[in-house]
C-alpha cells in the first residue's frame, strides 16, 4: 500500500469522527429545543418533565452519531497501525 492509502484511511476516520461529534451535539440541541417548545405550548408539563411518551425520532441523531464515532475511531486506529507498520 502506498502512503496515500494510509492518509485516505486516516482522513476518512477523522471525517467520521467529526461527523459523529456534530451529530451528537445536534441531537442534544434538538431534544432541548423540542422539550422547551412543549413547555410554552402545552398545558400538560408532564411530557417535558418525564419525556413520556418516548419520541424515538429524537434519538436518531444520537444513534447515527454513535455509529459514526465508532466507525471513525476504528478507521483512525486501522490507518494508524497500517502507517506505523509500513514506516
């Protein structure tokens, strides 16, 4: 493998790691925005306090972020190991 291949793997790992961090932060902002808007529009504050019923679509960004984080870390480790072995 050439050094360009190792750099590509490391670049993809960094990209997925950054993407995962962005998704996790986005999820936190979306949940706060959703539950804060409920306080202003509904009489029943129970949903905003207990988060019941559960809204699975609010966790989609978090799940995607975690997958991206794991994938990014694995690619960074693999690219780093391959780069260290070759050099």
